[in-house]
C-alpha cells in the first residue's frame, strides 16, 4: 500500500497541486500528531484512565513514578521535573499514600479537576486521529480510538502514543504484546527494588552505614535505576524497623539480665550466654553496662543501699533496747 504524505508540491502552471508519494515507506501526518505530543501531554493522557483518586486510601501501583515513566515512555531522570511542573500548574496532585501490592507508602500522582478537563479534551482529539496500522503485512487506516477494540488485550491511547514514538510506526502484532510487556517490565522493576532493599538492609544491619557502604549503595541504585525518592522511602522503612527491633531486643535482654541477677551476681555460664545474646541482638557494651546498673538498682537497690539497710537495722535494735 502506498500512503500519501499530507502535503503538496507547489502548484504547476495549470494551478493543480500534486500529492507526494512515499514509495514503500508508509508515512502519514496523522502519526506526527501522536509523536509530536510533549512529555507533559503524555503524562496527562496517561492519567485520564484514573478518576476519583483524591478520596482513596490506597492508590493503584500504576500511579507511582515508576509506572508513569513506563506507561508514557518518559525517561525517569526527567519525569520528576515534568511532574513538578504539572503540580505547579494545578493539573495534577501529589500525595503520599498506601500503594496496592507494595509494603511502603509512596507518592502517587493523579489529575486534578482542571487537569482531567484538559486531559480529556486531549484524549478525545487524539482518539479521532486516523493512523496507518500494519496488519498481516498490509496497512489499514484506523482511528486511534478503534485500535483497542481490534486487539485481543487492552491498549490505552497512551500506549498507542508511546508505541508510535518509540517504534517504527504502529504494528498490530506489536500492540498485541503491550500488556504482557508492561507486566514484565514492572515485575522486573519490582525485583530490582527487592534487590536494592536487601542491599540497604545489609548496609544498615549494624545500625550505621559507612562511607564505603554508602558509595556501594549509591552505585547499585544508579545501576538498578532506583529513584532517590524510592531510596528515601526504603531507607526510612528499614531504619524504623531496626529501631523497633532494637527496642524489642533491649526489652528481652533486660528480662534475661533480671533473671541472671536474681542472685545479685553474673558468673560462669551466665556470662557466656549474655555475651552471645548481646552480640546477636546487637546490644552495645555501653548499653549492656547501663542496663546492668539499672537492673541491679531495681533488684538490689541503689549503690550503698545494703549499708543503709544495715545501718537502719542497727538503729532499730538500739531503739528497741532503750
């Protein structure tokens, strides 16, 4: 099939205009309407599929930066700036919320009423665009809004725009794989996130991160394309869990100390057991010494208490003798 370029050569002497024929290379100015969309337009177009998000306690995973970047084809390193611009223009809202399928709270993004109005108008206009789609080796002109019904899965208008921008035209065979590719890409990102989470846990396991560990973590973050925001969220989660675990470890260790000090002295096997427990629970020597003093005071009384008790007993005996 030969598609005509939607432009004309200058009129000849007869005043007639002639179409430019592009042999073998299907081209249509309608595709340019898709490929010329700005990154911010693509973000708005992507978010039109998510309505009434402002009152939801839990947001879909599709509204995180990671999903928006893949869905729109916008590079992650530029996405944050575009999102900030749209927030300043009051077209989208940002909110930290619980995300479906994720353990930690993250920032989610959705359209404001003004943003939805603009995005809906854009979606309607793009939906009416007629584009050439390769099907079974031949090209068929279709409206963008008709393509989803022609596929066996689900293809959004934003998916079609992304494929037009990053592909070599539109092919039905490729469009059929959009859902599976999207799922695989997000699963891969989730695996990368798990790898990075484990690395952070290892770095923080002793309660502090050395300069070398910080450097290695940063290099891994860049390699896995983990955003700074994701790192902050994961690190906060890990530190909070470490703090909770440490408080629980201190409580258990304090209980063991009370049992060991029941006879007012720690000796023999008790010393070995406590030392092993201290290391496993990552109780510092300073914490151990402080807890021993606190436990001794609660069981035996403060330092000098026995002498005071003996002095009081002697005084009581003298008083009775009188």
